[in-house]
């Protein structure tokens, strides 16, 4: 079995690694320490928290767009370049690395599979965001009665031995309505400024 040799980064890969590492070392790691030392609770996500400084700096580098193809507003990175970026962000702060990843989930899905209207009204402002105004959140895959191997069920449809889902989705005319309860930890929900429904 052969393994990826990270010592053989191309010059472009190495430039990306050095730039992200500089951000990680000089900005993100110190901000992460500030956030970690704050009292547990609302202060960490209150306006003015260092958390938002971290989001702004990552977005100014375009790191929220790393998983999109270039024709959908991405940076046109290789898989290796994305992994290098994620590793450097994780070195700085696993929390901030996770936050920028969670931020990207709903918008990346909308960019890849949403209608032109969704891409224009929802995705474009997020792509252009360098101030952290648009932060995505993700309900995740856990529910009060189901673990992480259960995602979503449709009304009146059981999924294997899991039974019915806590969260169900139903079509209502031209829209989809989502109802139910996810587990208490909806990633980034406390600081995602806007909740939207994404029409097809």
C-alpha cells in the first residue's frame, strides 16, 4: 500500500500551505485561545466575540469556498490542497476549522444542487461575504431518538430498524416544509444570523 507523501507538495501547494499556516499561527490560534478563556455561555457568541474575527479572516481568504468547483464560485483547488488547508486550520483551532466547514455545508449544497434563483439569492451573497455576515448552520445527523447514522425520514416512511424520524419533510404546494426536533447541538445555530428555507 502506498501513502500520500506530503513532502512532495508542488510549489503552488506549498504557497497555499504557507499562507494558511501564517493565518493559523498569527490570527486564528490566538483568537481561539481568547475564545477558550471566555466564560462558557452566550459571551462566546455575543456580538464582538473574537469568534467573529476568526470567521471574517477565514472568509477574507476565501476559505469558506474551498469545497466548491470553480464554475460554482469555488477556488478551483485540488483535493490535496483542500486537505492541506483543513490540516492547517485544524492545527490552529479544531473549533474554527469545524466552524468554517459547517458554515459551508448548506451553501455548498445549494450551490451544487439548488436552482438558479437559490444560487442568486442565497449562494452569491455568501460567496462574496468577507465580513462574516452569512454564517451557515447544520442540523446535523442526530435526533433525540436516533444517532448519527440516521439523517432524515419522510412522513409515513420508516427507515430500516430506526422507525420514523423525529424530523420530517413534506411538500406543501411549491415548497418543502420541515418539522421536528434535532438534537440540542445544531452546529453554528447560535451564531448563524439567518435561517432560510431553500426552495427547489
